[in-house]
C-alpha cells in the first residue's frame, strides 16, 4: 500500500509518499505527477521518499523518468538513498553523454 499526499503550494508541488512504491501504486503516482505537470509545467516538483520502505523496478523506472524531467527526489534510509543515488548517477552520465555528443 502507498499513501500519496500532494502539497500544491507555490513555488513547489510536493508528493509525499508513505509505504511501498510497487505495482498499481506506481501508476497512481504517475497519474498524479502527469496531472500536476500538465497543470503547471514550469513549477518545481519534489518527491519526498522519507517514509517509503520499498521501491520495485517499475517504481524505480518512474522515479528515474521523473528525475529526468527535473523532479527532485528527497530520501532517507540506506535502501532508498541507494536507489536515488543510482538514479542521480545515471542521469549525470546521460547528461554528460548528451553534452559530449553535441560537441
């Protein structure tokens, strides 16, 4: 189970998650994120993962897509910090490759 709290306040839209980001809950988060993005495409967004205990492969893929679109990921705990660190490292690597290919 996953609880999603959305705090839509200027200048940041925050998604505060509690529980496990798995299965159907990944689609639910994606739906809320896409709605927020459509309503305010230039607004900064944050996903607070402090109370998330597990993320499956599909959840990780969604967080990676969100991070790629500029969403900030806030995490605590060894497991979730490691997942966020991997996502950030992959994004930096992809950004560096894009910059290198454009030169």
